[in-house]
């Protein structure tokens, strides 16, 4: 592990970055992507850079990375979305998702909290592993019916110096 960063610093930065980009809504963190059809969000603090690059909207796939200086140290891939015939608009689902993702905490800086609900809406996120190697799933239900699901996995990027 690079001595320039610690798990605690990474966790704190992830919370800051996630709250300052997609979870914030609107165009927070949006930058022009050099890849056709991609959406890109970025957040910087000192030498730290968070980048979220994804394709799609109702159904989507993407990757988050964190770099310190020019060195990538952490990444998470994800895919999911609103299934066809969910009976609710993706806009409604993603408005609720952003509220849940604003509740990301340093002890679980992957997505949102373990559980959270408002009225008929419920968010749940299960994770196994730790910040260095993990996998998980988040789901949203409305009136007990699943209207969104996402799987994710990731961890530290460690280089052996070989390509």
C-alpha cells in the first residue's frame, strides 16, 4: 500500500466526493467526458481525485476511481437500474436514491446506509468485505415491490510494478 494515504483518509474522502457529486443532484461534479456516450463526474480535494464514469440512465454501468496524485489507489465497478415494467419512473427512483446516497458514512463509504426509508420507499444496501476488497448490492422497494437494484464490487488497486 502506498504510504501517502491511509484507509481512514480514503474513507473520509469517498464520503466527501460521493456527497459532492451524484448524491448532490443537478450537475454537481459533471465534467465533459472524452468517451462517446459516457457521463463523467469528478471531485477534487488537494492531491485526491474521485472520478465516476458511467453509461446509460434507466439501466447503467460504471466505475468509480480514486487517485492520489497520478496514482490510482481504489476502484469500484457497478451496474444496475430500474427494471422495465417497474411501474414507477426512473426519475422518481433516482430522486429517492440520491437522498439515500447522501447518507453515506465513513464506516461504509460504498453507496448508502444499510437501510433507510421514507413513506412507501425503502433503501437497503448489503456489503461483504472491507474497503480494500468488497462486494455488495443495493435495492429500492416501493410499497414492497422492487423498483431498482444495483450490484457493485471493488477495492484497493495494488501495483506489483509489472504490466
